[in-house]
C-alpha cells in the first residue's frame, strides 16, 4: 500500500509541493524550480559520504550530478522527447484529454512490460512468491472494512460564489507562496510561512480550516469567500449490476485482493509461514485536481508484495546475502535534527535497531538491487524512514525508497511492517478464519483456558429465540481468558454484565453463567501473522529511470540519449541499412529473422536518412545496440555493431550476431569484452 | 472488439443458452447437458473430413473425443481441481463473493502471465506491432462517439410486484424450456419453440416484448406480471473528479484507446500503411445477472489488435506463409443450410471468396497457430463466419475462432474487417485529422474538385456572427464533389438549401453561393484507412485450454492431469526429494539454484508424502517435468527426470539438467530425443 499515508492525509506535500507536471505549462514549472521557497524539503545531499558517491559515474553516459545542476534543461528535453517519440501521452487528447490519465505509447509500453517481467523474475520467481491476479471492481464491504471508505480522502474547498472547487492544501500553499514574495517580511515570519508550506499537505480538516482562516485565504482569481474544507473520497465509485443497491469501488491499491484470499494462499503454501503473495495490477485514485503529471495520476500500475510472517520470527534466512550491501538511509530522527543521509549497510542498520527487523531490511535490499539493475543510479536512491506521526497506529516501521529526480526525492516504493492489522479487520468483519495454526516446537503443553458454565435453561427463558447469540459468544471466550475473567469479575461485584453483540444488548446475571480458570492440553496455537509489505508504484519508477538515464552528448546538446539498461530498453537492437539500395534488402530480412528467432527485439529504420540521423533516433528511445548493414556486408557478410553510450563500433560476422547480442542483453558479457573479440570499426558519420 | 455483437444485442444465446457456470450448483448444470433442447446449436462435427481428425491424438494424454463423451465428469473434475489447487476462485469469497468477478490464484495467474507473454511474442514482436497501454477510465464523449453509450445494452424485465429484475432473454428461455417439457406438443410446435430458444438472445426490444406477450411469460417463482423489457447499459459508470459533471465509464473493450491515439501511432510508424497496434488490458462489463462462470464475467483481460490498411490493398505480404495451413470453417451460408464444417486451406478460402481478403485470413491463420501452440486441440477449434444480420452494418466480414468445450463451441477470438467506421466517427466528433495521406504511385494527377464561390458579404448580412460556420462548412466541401454538386442542384431547382450544422439551420440562397466542378493537380490524397481487428478474450481461452487438456489416467480415475504445453504450464519443473532425509537437502538447494539461474521456474515438494502422491500433485497443476532426488543422487550426482504425460523417467546427471530442461521447454528438443540420450529409469512407485 504505497502512499497509504494518504489515509491519514499526512505528508502529501513532500510530493505536492516539490513536483510539477512535465505536461504543465512552463510558467508554473518555472515557479517551482529549485529557487522556489517550497523546495526546502530537498535534504542537503552533500554529506561527506555521499558527495563522493555522486561522482562515481562513467565518463560517458548520464551523470546525475550534472542532471541535478541542469534540472530544467533535462526535464524539458525529456518531456519533448517523450512527446515526440510517443513514450507517454495524455490520454484522450483528441478530446482534449482528462487530467491525471496517461497512455503509454509503444516505447513506454515496452519499457513498462520489461519492468514488469523483470520484477516478476526478481521477486516472484526468485523468492518463490505466490502471485495472484484479483479484480479491480471491489464491493463496498471490503473497502469499508479496510478503512478506505471512511478515511481515503483529501480535503476540498469551494468558491462560495462560482462553486468551483480546489484542493484545500493547494489553495493554502498558493496563498502562502504569494505572501512569501513580500521582501519586507521579518525573518520569523518567513520561517513561520515556510513551515506552513512544508506542513500544509499533512494538515487534517481542523488544521486546514484554522490555517485558511488565519491567513485569510480567498478563492484564487475571483477573491471570493471559500467554504470550510470538507473531505472528498479518492475512490472511483460505481454500481455493480442493475439493482441500484450494490455499490462498488475501483480498488485504490492491489493489496486487499491478497488479504481477502489469505486463507486460500495459506493453504496453497502448505499451511506454513513465512510465505509471500504478490500482485501486479492497476489501481485507481480519483484525485481532486491532479497537477503533477506522471507522478500523481488517476490510474496506475502497482506491484505489491505481502509477506506473512510469525510476529516473533522476523529474522530472514537469506539476510546474510544482503547484510553487507551498502545503503543510504534518512532516519526518522535525522529528519527532525541533522537532515543527514547516512551511508551504512543493511546488516549494521538492523543490528543497531535502525531498521526494525531482518525481513523488512531484506526486502529493502532486494528493492535496492532491483532498482539499481533497472537503471536507477546508486547516488539517486535513498530510503527515508516514516516519522511516527506519518505511520498508521498499527504500523511497526516504514521505509520509503525515494528516487532523486529534478522534482526532488520521489517516493516510489513503500516498505511497511503493518503488523496484523489487515487480516484482523477482515476476519472480524467477514467472520472468516484468517489465522494460522502452529504446533508448539517443544510438544504439547497445558494452556490456560476459561471454563464457562452456562445455565442454558435460564438463558433460554430470559432471551427466548435470541439466546443463541449470547451462548455462542460465551462459548467463544474459552481461549480469551482475560476477557472471560473480566466478565466473571463484573458478575461477582455488580451481579450482572451487559453483553453487546452486533448492537443488541443482553444483560447476563450471575445465575446464568459461572466462569472459572482451567487448563487444557494443546499441541499448538492459532494466531494472526504479521505482514511486511513492499509496494511499488511502477509509473513513478518509470518516470524516474527515464529522467536519471536521460542526457545529451557534449558536442551535441540537441541530441538526447536514453541510456536505459538493455533489460529495460524498449528494443534491444536497431537494424540500419546504410542506404536504400536494393542490394542491402536481403540482409535486412536475414538479420531480422535471425534476431527474432533468438528472441531479440529489433527496430528497422529503412528511411533514406543519413546514418548519423538514424543513430540519433535510436539513441533517443534508448536502443542499446545498432547494427549497420553496408556494402562491405554484401561482400563478406559482416556488419557493424555500435554501442549506444560510447558510440564505439566493431565489425562482426552476421553468424556471430545473435549470440553476441543475446549475451550482451543478458549481461553475461560486457561491451568491453566484445570489443576485444572483434575488430574496431571507425565510423565517420556519427 | 470481441463480443461486439452485443452492441446489436444479437447472438448472445449461442453462449447464454449453451453454457453454464462451473461454479453454479450442479442441478442447473444437469439441466443443460447435451440432452437439453437448447443444446442444438452444437453443429454436428462428424463430417467425413473431421471425424478422422478427432482421432488424431497421442495414445497417452487428453483426448478431446473422450472428453466430449464424458462432459459432466470432465467438467466437474476440472472444477474441483481448480478450486482445490487455487487456479481460479470467485472473488471476495469471504464476503460471499460478487457474481461475475473471479480472482486468479498462483497457478492460474502463472498460466495467464505465460499466455500474455507468448501472445506478445507471437503477435507484437513477430509482426512488429506497436503496443500501447491505455487507461480503463474513459470519459463519456469517447464512448458516446463509439456508440457504446447508446447501444451497449442488454434487456431487463422486472417483477411488477417484488421489483426483482431478470434478463429478459433468460426469462423467456426459461419459460420456453418449461413448455418444451410437455410431451404432447405437435412437431411443428416443438420446432417453433426451439427456434425461439435459439433466437431469444438475438431479439431486439420489440421482438422480446412480443415473445413475452405471445407466450404469456410471468416472473419466475412468483408468477407475477412482468414489466416490458427495457435496456440496461452494460458499462460500469463512474464520476471523474469531484465536479459532478464529468461522467466516465470503465472501458468495455480496449480498442477505443487505440483509435483515439491513431494519429500518434501513424506518425510513430513513419506515416506508412499498413501497420498494426495492439493492446493487452482489462475490460469491464456490468452484466445484469452473470451466470456462466468464467465464460461471462464482469472484469476480464483482452488482447486486441487493430491492423490499419489501405481499403484497396488488403493483400498481405506474408500470406503465402500460411496459405497452405488447414482450417475448419463454418460459413455463414452453411449455418443456414447444411450446418457442415468444412476442412480447407486459408489459400483456398480466400481464392474462393469465402474469407473476404488475405489480411483477414492471415490473422485467422496466426490466431490458429497461436491457439494450437498454447494447447488448443486442432479438432477443437473452428472459425465461424458471422451471418449478415449478426454484423454491424459497416463490417465487411467477421470470423470467430470458436473452441470446443463441454459447454459447446465458445467464441474466444473475433476477427472483424470493420472498414473505416471507428476512425470516421472519432474524427467527425473530435475534429481531429484521423486520415492518412498517400502519394499517387504514378506521380501527380488532375483531381475533380468543387469550386465554391461564396458571397461573403451576403452571408454575413444574413447570418451575422453565425456566418462563420456555414462558410467554413462550404469551404470544406472542396474535396467532396458529390455533396457539393447536390447542394448546387438544390439551389438550381428550388432556389434555396438548408444546411444543418451541429443542430443549427442555415438557409442558403442561390445568390449566396455558386458551386461548379473544377480540377486541381494533386500529388496524393487523404483517406480513412480500414481496420482489421483480431480480438482475444484471454479468460475464455484459459478456461478452454484447461478443459481440453484435462484428463484422468486410465488406471486411476481420481487422478487428474493437466497436459499443458510447457510454454503455458504454470511451473516448468517440480523438485521432489524422495524422503525428508537431511542428506538430500543440499541437492535440493543446488538444483533449485541451477534452474533458477537458467530461468526455469520450479516448485519444491519437500513434504513427507510418498513420491507417487507428489507426482499426482504436480500432474494436477500441469507441471511437465519432475525431478526426483534420491539416495543414488548422493552417490553419483544424477537425478530422475519424469515426463508428465507418459510418466516415463530417465536418469540424468545434475550437470545436464538445466540445459536439457531449457531445450525441452523451448521445444527445441523432444522428450523422445531426450529418452534416447539418457538411460531409462524404472520407477516402482507411480
């Protein structure tokens, strides 16, 4: 449940304040570049340990440090590229679009499919998870139980005259930003206003109301009075079937599908803990006024894991494999004090109690490895711990993987230890058994129970047909010794006790029931497992990795390159006949077929463009390897193979092409190895 | 747009009458076995050519003929297996579920993911299609334009007293079925009633009303009067954003996302025809009373292709590759006459004009190859041509791939030549240019145009500020010579002509405008491409392939086997230590790691069960290969490898395992080849 903090309305401003749509008009982007007052959530990154890391880059290729120095150039260049090459586009644009809905065009769609496939390999297959695929349409009872119907809201205000609506925190922020333009403010006042700006997205209904009054905020543009803030539920509502009395929602996260199937998953996993279930699928949030482009959308793909574990056994058998992995952490404490990101290892972080347990840390390490492999730069990834007031009351510890973009640090993967909250609420509401049963390791033992002696006749006489409910309730207290003994205590002292069952009251007297302590031999016990939840927002990861891998060549600022790792690149190789000559055509067909059979995706450019222009076009969409067919090919059946980032070329026989590319794409051989095996080729036309 | 015939309300009964939920209670399934009167849509399959085909099976493995003879046993056995092994389950079952919503458990989810990956390889990669990924939430204007808001409906009736609702055709069918139980009916009457049963699902509102009156149909159970039938739109409706005036729907098909992005896709494909776009994603249909289990659900995954082509060039460059492929066809004509399924080739069918064009036939052939590869039996697949009254008026030719299941022939993939309908309606409504431009092959030529001489002053005087609309409209007639000359004709004869533009009327007089024929030199022309649309319902294909591959061993009726091809099987190999002995544990770890690295998914069964029981459990979920680790393994590092369908085993060194399995799963080597390479192993414990 990534972004679940929305439930409490907290912390939205980290994103809302710091980022702006890549599709928004330029003027508002300008307002929010790093000189904007509300950019102060960008923790200083130049601590001793991390400064060095920022420079750990290849000579050739994207450079995060450089990108951060040229935020606007990078952002605008990428935006223009994404539009021009149909990576991602506002949906329904011929009908003027719908805010917050985006379509993936062919290169974007391929990147997304590659990301999903690799996620499945890295998590589901490698960790033996049970993947499920549940529906998006969800009946109301499920989301009432999870708390979403009551609490999954943002606050709105309405212009009292025009009835136009706004997000309350947006209006407040806009007003504060204007106030801050006043150069005559005292230092204290500036501090106060900046504090409001940082916190506005986290304010609850009352705090928002007070701030709107205190700063005398009016409706933007009209200056009319505003309504008090009121909640708007962020779920898309619909009706299931034609009856008119079966409301449903589009799921705001995929996790609930796993929780409601818990008993079947437990059975599927041989009734043994721990096990993990996973789901990749779409989720929907009816944002009030989405304005952050790809980073805040109304429909998006998530990948979530629910790892079910014994609350007393949160060690992880494979933790040693990751214990020495280095990681950048921003602890809850540091956020209040030094703001310092520390570089440490997962092993140290767990042993010092910074990360709560091995299992949570293991998943953070797996996430980090996943993100590095798909192209996120080590210096551009940190884990930020939730502060106590950000977390739900039941959560034990939460760490967000945040990725550095020109919009600031963006929350992309949540990692939460959610204790047993979800299973407990669903079990209580549905009456299904969502506990696990575990035998005592050291054989059967005597366990305290409550011995409940009910006078059935007396109860029947008193409660008539309704007597079944209190009798069943009392019988169910056998294993709840404390609760049972409290009832007896009350009966002893006051002579009666009122049971409230589903809103109906039953007054028990001490004549009706006697409860004593006893013992029973048992070989095991039932309990609710805890759940540790890594939750990925794939769209945000895609945006961040496109941006971190976007750069322009030093000698050609107009020429964008997307240095996507081969595993993620939309197409693995381009096939580029040097000219339109008929002589080259049979080789195009031959090579296409060879590579297709080897499972290597290709893109043909048989336009009459010059080869340099063709290379530029494949660099832009991140194709890692280019195959040029020229007139030497006709003579000796060799082609040139070009690597995207270095632009270096080799001459390679067609017969070696498929296997070499396969190895390069699988990362079992490096470009520098390949360069040593085949002769270099000097191109004049880059 | 699979199942688009719903738009016209036609032909639903093929499915509705013949199939029943695997999750329905047994009594209603019994009612509808092949002795049921409404099963007569099952065309006789034992024509001379096809009888032989039905017997073309392996000695060992699923046998379609046998399955068809034991419909109920197969269906119930599979249903029980799917539940027990968590393939597919009713969604939200702990809350008593929601009709028409199903979740995929781990084996089902893996089969689905494999099917999608192979679809992407077979179509998108192999045919160089442009895949897109568009949103499900769709603004109303898009679906109004496509016709779904007005016409995507089924008809309901209400019990006038209880207000309970029913699908009108279901109530009619139920009533007719009861009437048919009367043994004293005349032969003519039986024929009439059976005809109604066949057609009820296709009736329009008026026909349904008449039939309900004619047969005096009352509400089921209560016998109360029924309302007249009225339409219920099958789209899930929602509101986008909080304004209250931005209605949206969940898409009922994925195709519209491609049409609205046409201009970008055309640009992406270098402004050349033909090209194809594809999309895999969920679609939603708010069925009135879903009762056919997995075959009629409210949320499902589709895979759709829109192949855009010049209307005059529907040949296909790769048609020769498939021209000799054999195919079973049930033509439109045969459905009215002989009911005979013919076995022919795609080449013959096109040359005889049975299939309209090469491109349509090429896609049918590719679909057939896809379905055969994933496990659909050749004898259990036919293509049924739409009858003229089933097709939308604009469609040129449509063929459904129908798969034989115990529920009858199930429509699983539609293939429609939809002409230029979709692009034209969206262009007209959105005013976007959705045409393509093509240069004349033989150089520039003189083209007829309408020369429109408008007296601007006169029009301005007459229509004031509104004059812009008729002037623009007239200017736009330049290339629409026929329409333009009709206006002039009217002006000549009656002296005036009424233009209707967006509901506003403008009366032109012959003084205002003079239109004459002229010519203009042009080097090319704009036109709307035609679209050929293969549309896959993945859930139906999954159900059909599970059923066609389900069987029980001759000596063990309780032992279900799913003979899924390795490409589709949820897991490729099981790892089965013979006992719980500590000695075997290191080999489990070693083999798991080796296979994981080779990308072969595995499932470990380290329970204490006997090996025969373990094999049975892996057979049930369709794992094609089983690796048994025994005490010989400890001595010589060999294991046994067992093939699921034959249960034959070989002894193979661990070092050869990964590569051998990889080849077996990629189909580059057959089991019989492997059997010759390694020594056979006789197991006593099957």
